[in-house]
C-alpha cells in the first residue's frame, strides 16, 4: 500500500521516500512512519497573496486608463525595454563620490588591528596599513566595502571587551555592517569593474553569511569572488610573469584561499566546484616570510593533496591509492605555527579529510574488520574520533567558536561517522569498551560540545542528535573532559582547513541486518563487512569477530 506523500521522518531529513506503509527506511531503522504533519495549501501564502491581488488590480486600472487615452488621442508614447533598463541604470550611483560612509572609521581601525593580530595568519590577504591609509579618503568606496565586510567578520568571530574598543561592538549590528558593505559595492557597479578589493569583499561576506547559516547566499558570494578572480586571471600562470614578487605572492594567497574555501564549502554541502587552478602556478614562498604564512602554505599543501584525491579518476581508486593518500595526509605537519587558531584549523581539518577519504573508499573497495591498514578498516572512525577527542581537550572553546560553521560541521561529520559505525557494527565496539574512554563516550562528548557552542547554526546537528536519540545514547553533562590517558596521542600539533560529508549509511543497513541474523547461527566464522556491496563470509579463517 502506497501513500500520496512522503512520511514525516523522510520529509524532515529531506530524502526520497518510497511512500510505503511503512516506508523501507523507517522499517529498516525501526522508527514510526507517520504522515501527521500539516500539509500546506498550494499557491501564494501570507502577505504575498494580497500583494499579488493588489498588483493585478493596479494593472487592470492602468490598462483601462490607457485604453481611454488611446481613444482620445492619436499619439501614444512607446518606451522600449532597452530605454527602461537605461533609465534604471541612470538612477544608480555612477561614481564612488556619490557614496557616503556611515560606519565609524574608528571601529574599522580597531577591527583591522584585531584581524592583523589574530586572523591574518588564517586569511593573509588584507594589508592593515594600506587599508588604514586608504580609509582616510572618504571617496575610496573599494577600500570601504572591503573593510566593512572584514569588520562584520571580525566582530562575529572574535569576542571583544567593550572597554578595549573605541566603539563598543555590541552596539552595532553585524548584519547592518554587512549591508553597509553591500551598499558600498552597489555604488561601484562592481560586476562591471572587478578589483581585488571587491573580490575580497565578496569573500569576507561569504564567510560572514556562511557562519550565520545563510548557505545559499554564502554560496553565491564565494562563486562571485571566484568569478571576479577569473576575470582578473588570478587562476592563470601567465598573470604572474610580469608582477613584482610581493604583489605576485599576495595574488597567489588570494587564489589559494578561494580554492581552499570553495573546496571546503562544496564538499560540506555537496555542490560542484567552478575553480580549477593552473597546474603551472608559481609556488608560495616559504623563505624570509613570517611563520604564519609558512603555516598557511602548509595548509595549502594539505588541501592540494586532498583535492588531488577527491578529483582522481575512478579507475585509480584502489586499496593502495587510499592507503597512500591517507599516509600523505597523516604525515603532513604544520611545525612552524605556534598560534592556537592555526593549529586547531590544521588539526581538525586534517582528521576531517581522512574521514572524507575513508567515506569515499566505501564505494570502491572492501573494508575489513581486521585490516592491517587502519584507513581500510571498518573501525577507522573510532581512530579518527580518538584523535579529535585529544585535540578538543587542548583547544580552547573560543577558538572553535571563532572558526565558525566550517569547523563545527567537520566535527559533526566525524561524530556522525562514529555513530554510524557504532550502529552498524555494535559487536566490534563492545569488544573495544575495555578502554577507559570508549567510542560512545567520545561520540557524546563531541555532540555535547557542538550543542553548547555560541551561535551554533550547524545543519548537521539535527542528523547527529537524531542518531543519538534513535539509539538511546545519552550524554552525561558532567562527563570528564581531561582524562585522555587511554586515548592514543598523535604527532606534534599542526593546522588545516575543514570539510564535511555524511556516511552513506543506506547501503550498509541491509548488509548489517543480514549480518545480525547470521550471528546466532555461525559463531565460529570470520566475517567482514563490505560497505557498499555485501557482507561476505570466510569459513576458512580462525576466530569469529562478532
């Protein structure tokens, strides 16, 4: 028996429902398959319906008046669409001199100083001294658009003591500051006159809106920044041949930070990429530069390795390929960075990339419970979660909050992968509970931390807590956070950006159901799970890993 619409659980998850009663997914997960949610009526809703009615009424009135005018006169002026468009363009500001700044310059200077001291190693693309000098000219709308976008990001990312700034940041709405940047950009007709400042304003507005949960708007802005960079040919090697060394390095950092940001954003939200870098781009300098820029170069290398793996040919994705790529990611270090902000970024991103690579391997190779390579093991999420657990006990909370939605989604991806592992192979996790901090403890700790973060707009949280509630995993509020003696420690701290993906659990649910049914009958067989295909049995092996 089929239903006329999707069930409530599938509609909430926004996934396809087979409309059975119950549907296949609800039956597999053993959850109620209901259709009790209210069904909205078709057509325009709320005030829009009234506006549409008034618009039709006004149009009918105008048509009636025009007909009368035509009867009484032989001449009716006709205005073409091109003339109307030209009139609209003429009504817009034509030069930066018509733009009047509204944000206090003193507040912008304070945020530029905070950016230079704390955020420049993460986004090393804005020269504080140059911007401070250009802000003295009220007609420089390019600089004002960039600085207001950067101010909105700084105030949203960092926690200030109002006594430390000239203008208390809590007295200024961050969204108003972002709108002020967009107003300055509109006065310049920036789509027809691209510049580095306008490109970077699009980038920082992307950061601001992404961290406030406006994913569609943030996606448009990062693609706008990339398109402006392509117009300026920053992605082409020929662009750098005649540039001075300092300017060329700045342009390289800009195009690399766009590549890193797009890679993370599109991976987290399953979107296509539009930026492809010229393989002949000159390298980023690592000599005679501040340590923060060396750490940024290490991060670029991390994303280069990850990007090559994610963009690889399907035919090359063998067990050896995944093992070697995981080894490359694991061995990358950010040794010269002593800033916690950079270290946290590198470490969490590195582990997130390893999880993403492992998830991709599910569709190409067989994963074994006793694989010699940990990244080819079913229990790999437990290993990564252990590393993340160690890092989270060393990273201050304000650092995680300052990184925004990117780091939060990466942590949620790790937790979701661990939850899927515990759900699908509980017989293995039970054998591993001899450790003082078990996988269930680590899962609850990460989920608890994510739920307590300031300004949490993480879209993965609903999925994570649904998995926790469905399995009855509770999270102790007073769970110890510093007893990590039994968790394996890692190599020296490094830093890396972030990305996120959900484990394709649908393909392994059937296999796990079959495995549970066979468990009572065949206790002496050695089983291993093939995530993506089936669970095969090897009768010739020694002991059963149930």
